[in-house]
C-alpha cells in the first residue's frame, strides 16, 4: 500500500492501481478491514484520476462503508468528500450536498481545519452551480476563514478563487477584482503555478465582464499558455 501511494504521487497511475489492488486482496484475505479500507480509498483516487468515474464511486463507497464499520471519522470524511465530488460531476447535486455535509461534520469533530476548508470550498462550488448564492457565499467565506489560520498560501489562494468566481457570477466586479488579486498574490507566494494560471483565467473573465475585450484576450491567452505548459 505504501508503494502504491508512492507510485501515485510520482504519477505512475497504472503501477499504483496494480499495487493497491494487490494490497486490497491481501488485506481482504487477512480480514484486515482497516487496511482494506485504505486500499479501496486509494483505488478510488486512482480511478478518479484516470477518469474511470464509475469505478471511483464503487471504491469510495466501499471505503466509506468500511469507515463507518470501524468508526473511523477521518476516512469517513475523506471518502464522503470523494463520493460527493463524483456525485457533483455526474449531475446529482442533492447527493453531493448531503455527502459534503457528512464530510464537513466529520472534519469538525476532528478539529481538522484543512479538511473543513477544502469541504467548504467544494460546498461553495456546488451551491454556486445550483444558483444558491447566499449558501455559496457563506461556504466560500468559511473556506477562506479556516485557511487564513492554516498558513498554507496555495490553499488560501484556491479558496479565494472560489470566492472570486462567486462574485464574478453575481457581477460584483470590485469584490471579484479584490479576490482575484489576493488569489494571484497567494499563488505566487505559495509557488503554485496552477493557482497563478487560475488567477489569470479569472482576471480575463473580470476584464470581459467590464467590457475590456483586449485585456480579457491577453489574460486568457497567457492563462491558456500557462495551463498548456503545466499539462492541465
């Protein structure tokens, strides 16, 4: 399982999948529910990364069942968050919101601010896409609040991106500009090139909303080139 985790971090998804499957089979044979739970969650993460959404949902669902049986709050939170993202991607917003809330409660019980921030950020996206603006703003602000105390500049930048996108949707241009620029600064401080590209994308949308077509095009092209160079 450690080798599978290392392979995934190195980008070797095929190797990670094979190793995690082998680990899961051994844990199952030994009746080790904790090990199997971790292997299933890793298999889900690999399937998610490779676009095998149905497999990802099945693996995460098994991990969540095992977590409930073991009363493992951390894995309950992680698996719920992962399943919520699958539900969100596959057009089941009500299920996604329910699972995100389950994850948030588990992270709150653990006092895990990073987990609370990431889940609040995801909730903000889900609410925003449903047009539930008040809930979206509250969730996005909660994500920023938790991360303001974390010291992680890159993650704080990600949370501000969510808040900026909400303000862009609402055409609150001054607020959007403030959050975009804060996100750009934090992405640079956190040495997060993806965050820098995201800030550029949002800056392009801001210029477009303000009627500055030329500036919007320049920002969009720069952000596209940055994303292309990063392979994202």
